[in-house]
């Protein structure tokens, strides 16, 4: 899946927390948050790779499962996922809002 | 490598080698496990050495290939290249049930705790492990289940057999079991 | 219904304790995710797009009211108040927490349920005709055999690490409601000339990216030999099935490569070697299990119910529901009622905890406290007095469960798709919702008649789109969802694989395309034809022409 990369696109890291499986995001404080807004993002490929290495370390230590990088952009100061899969991942199933995270 | 046999950590008397360029060089090694391909290539030479022999079957090599020679081997090692590759379970059962093999059947490769009961049930009686620590924890798995549904080479009474005994003792007609759903 | 005895209870309790220990070892770090994944899958636990997903077995689609209430309780207590019934007679919870899964399993064990082998490369939950034991057309009740297979396949020492997943389905009726030819092993019961029951054994069926219908390798297997024959098939597959390529690892590929005849020879040769072992159950054990499936205490009722006929004549909505959702029962005066989990615009197969509780109550009020789950993702009450049908329908109305669409175009099978599933390429549920909203007019649905429409969100084909009259497959094209349409599939006794009709449609075109297909059929059908009859008579051409007419015009212009 190729996503057009514009000026303000960046990457962030998501994973599932081991203990409950919920979607989490790697933060600038080097921990994990359920809030997408808390994610650390970077527009730089090298920084992204180092974030991923950090996330994999957390996975090896058993905090999270299957961390990966995904593309985002910022709209009105808030992160928005770019891929369709990650749009659904960050906002919950599109089939009924009452079933979304909460 | 640490070896568990018949439920205990034991010393492994068997030697394994991949080097069969000179079959004569095997003699000083003592009891030796040879891969099937080597056995089929050098059978008579290996027999002439006169040492105790074991056989190693790779996944997918059916014991039928070597049926008439099975009595010559004190141990047959079956490989779990990955623990998710379950071909060795069939090999072990065929060795025990079809070929009446009575010697040691050894699990080698990725031998993990959570597969131990399956292996025991299929006729494995020794397990080559990666670490001595693993040897301590792996045996805990033996008691995970008291009874099983299927007959297998471990010869344990199956649940259907035990039911028959219970039924005989209670002398209860089967139709009485059709209880209504009430708690 | 089957009831656990002390051995079944002990076994499931031990399995829960074992899985609790495996989870603890995972959380403590003793097990890596790579080591844990096959273990959790063998107990039905996935990690999906948003969270873990727990798939609970409903063996051969049979549930008691007590069990259904427990499923509701679990949805409320450990999940988000709903569950998803699947095509393989399972229920899926979408939000369980890993650390709480052992508690869920303990609760399930209390009512004799489990999640054993609902995933993984092992013998999966055995499925059966949801109308088993009650259908008017049944030759032999397959449930006792399905239970025998359940017990035999549970943590099988030899067949728990197969090349790939392995699915078995059983039916005792000539009208196939269990998609038997879509399974690795399909068992169809017949009687021989002496009147003895036996199985036609079909092997090598499956869907996924290579849909193949199972082929018969034995026309008649006496019931005494069921387990030894299954064991022979599994042993041949375990040894010779491909393990180098996940897409070629199913039995269906091996059956295609070898040919059905050669595979049959291997199986028969293996069976010759083991058929005299102690594996096959003694008659008394089979009778013990069969006794649980003895018919309930039916009353002798008249087949005629003038009051029912009057209600049908007086209430068009009720008449529509009876026409589509009620089937003939083998016992006069009784009927089988489908509770549709396909409200127009709803999520196919989903039920709320409140609906589950209510259905449990209705099953007691209008039956013997039993509920069935169909591969169409609907619920079924198997033993309703015909005289009670109107009251049942009224009660269902208050629950939003009275949709008169069983077997109709809006009775859509849909997988969870990209809204939940990690494997999906496209969403399924919203497409099902949009399509079913086009057919809210019950009169129109009745006119359209019987047709199956299934939507899978990826080539794994969990929604059985290959064997739908109208199949929809979601695909990803450069980040955009597209939907490919197949026509002419069938899941019944005349099973067939559909063929792709042409280029895929985007998410905004697909509902129109389906309406166009239905319109073409309605224009061209002969009086009594169902969709599949018209399609088989005319082939894809008229559908193609209409669907792609604007493309043609564009090209011509």
C-alpha cells in the first residue's frame, strides 16, 4: 500500500499492549499510551528507525506485541493516520461508534 | 546437550556426528546415531564396525523405509526442526504401533514444554533439550492432564475405557444419562 | 444435548489450567510471542487490529439456554456487550483482555464450553447441519457422531501440529446445510440397502485463495469405522501435506496434486493397517453418547393449525417471516424457526448480550431450552410448536430479531473484515450494511426469493464468498478498497464455485452493482426460478452486459 507522502507527513509507532491487547502508541517519554495524540512522531527516516528499534526492545521485554511504524500527518495540531487500516485502528471499527475505544 | 529419559535427567551415551567420510573413524566413538541417508549408503560398512547403533530420521522419512533393520537400533532420534512441524508424532506412533519398536525414541530439535505431553503420548521416551534449566521445568508438563480421549502408544486407559469401567461399576443404563439442562 | 461427565469436566478444567499457566508464562516473559502464538491460537485467541479476539466453540452449532446466558454474561462482563456468531459455529468476542481470558474460560467450562482448537493448525471445531435431529428431510441424526469427533480430535496427540488448519463438517440430510464440500473432510450420512447408516467421505475441500470442492473418496463407510477412517486420512495428511508454503499446505492442494483416486488409495491402505485397532468406539460408548440426543418430550400435535393459517392470511409481515424463516420439522405440529441476525443495515452475525439473554428465554418458552447456530450466522429455535409461531414472532419483534429475510438477498454472510481483522484487505460489514439497506422492502425481497450473498474482506474467504450465488471479495488496490464480484457459486448439495464476473467495483459502486445483478435476474427469470437457476440457464453474459454497459459505451464512444 503506497501512501502519497506530502510535506507534513510523519511516522509514528503503534503496537498492542501485551496484557490487554489494546492499541497503544510509543510516546516521547519512551512509554506507551492508549491516546493517539500522545504518540511521538518524526518526519525523519533515521529517527523513525531508531523509534522502531526502541519499540522492538519494549516488545522483547514483554510490554507490547508487534510494534510497527505507520504514516500520519498533523491536522489542526492533531495526528491523523493516513492508511485506511490505521485510520480504523486509531479510531475504532467504522461500523458503529459505540463500539470504538472506551 | 541435556537429556531427559524416562522422566529423569541422564547422561547421554550416544554420539552424533555429521561426518561420515570415513566410516571406520566411527568405531572409537562408541554408540553412534547415524542419519538414515548415511545408513542406506553405508549400511554394511557401518554394521561391520560392530558398535551400538542409533538412527536419525528427518521429518518426512517414514520408518517404513528401514522397517527390516529397526531392531538393530538402540535409539531412534526424530527431529522437530520447528516445534510446529508435527510429522515426528506420526513417525513415533508408526515406530511403536506398526513396527513394534521397543527401543528409545528420542525427540531432538525444538523440544518445548508445551509439546511434551503430545510426545509422551506418541511414544517418545527421551528428550534432548537446549538447556539444563529447561530440563527442570519441562517435566512439570507431564501432569497437565490426568486422562485423554484417544488411544495412543503410551498405553494409558482412555476416557472411553474409563467410562466403561465406571458404567460397569454403577450398572447404570446409558439412557439415564440424557439429563435435562438444569443446574 | 450432550452433557459432560466427570471426565469431560476434568479435561476442560485441566485445559483451562494449562492455558492459564501458558498465559502467565507469556506475561512473565518466559515465553516469547513466537512461542506463545501457536499456543494461544490452539485455544482460539487471536491478536487482531484493535485487541485480542477470543473464538469460542459452539460444537456442531448446538447451545442450551444456560450456555447462551453464559455467552451473554461474558459479553457483558469481559467484553463490550456483544458477540459475533461466525460461519463455523463459533462466537467471537472482540475485546477480551489477555490476563482475563483464563477467567472467561473458567466461566465457559462451568457450562461445558471451551475455546479448544477454534484456531491453529489442528482439527478445528467440528461443524454440522444446524437442523440436525429436527429437519424433516433428515436420514440420520449426525450429532452423536459430531460429538464423537469432537472428543477424538480434542488435543489429539498426533494431529495437533498439522501442516495447516483442518476442518470437518457432518450432515445427515440430503439437503446440505453444512457446506460439507467446502471442508477438508465432509461427511454425509446415507443408509445402505440393509438400512444401516454410514458416511459418504469427501475430502480436500476448502475455500481461501484456491477454492476447491471436496471429492468423494469413499461412498459408504459404516459408522463403526468413523474414527479409524478419519485417523487414516489425518495420518496421510500429517506426513505428506506440504509444509514449505502456507498457501499450499491444506489437504485440498495435496488432493489436487495427487488426484482424488491416488489420495483415496493412500488413505485406504493406511486404514487397512489400523482399522482393527482399538480406536473405534465400542457400541456401548456410541450408544451412551447417542442417548443424549434422544428426541425431547414432544407432544402429539395435529399438523393443522387453522389459527396459524388465519394469522398468516391476516398479517402480511408475519406471512413473510413464516415463508422465509420457518422450516419443516420432522414432528407434526412443530416447526423450526430462524432468528435472523441480519437486520437491514445491521452487522451480520452480531448479537447484543440483551438479545442473547432474550433468545435463551424464548428457547425455554417456545422449545426445550435449545438454540442452534447456522453457518449463515443466524440463530435457530429447533422445536417451536406451530401454534406458538405467531407469539414467538411478536416477541422477536420487540427485540429487533424478527427480520423476515432468512435465505433472502439481505441475509448476508459477512466476515468482520478490516473493521476488526488483522488479515483483511477491505471492510466487509459496511458493505453488507449498505447492500441490505437497498432491500428493506420485504415485498421486494419475497419477489427476489432465495439467493445467497456473501462478503469476504480478503482472500481467506471466511465469509464463503466463493460458494455464494453472489460473492463479493474485498481487495486492496493501491490503498483503496475494491470489491470483486463472483456469480454462480452454491453452498448446498449442488455446491459450486462462483466465477468472477468482471472488473471490481469501488465501495460506492458495489451496492449499485448488486442491485443491477438482482434487477437483471428479475427481468430475465422464468416464473419459478431462483437466482441460481436463472444464472445457470443464462450464464454470466446478460449480467456482464448490464453491469459494464457504461464501460462499453465509453469504449465505443
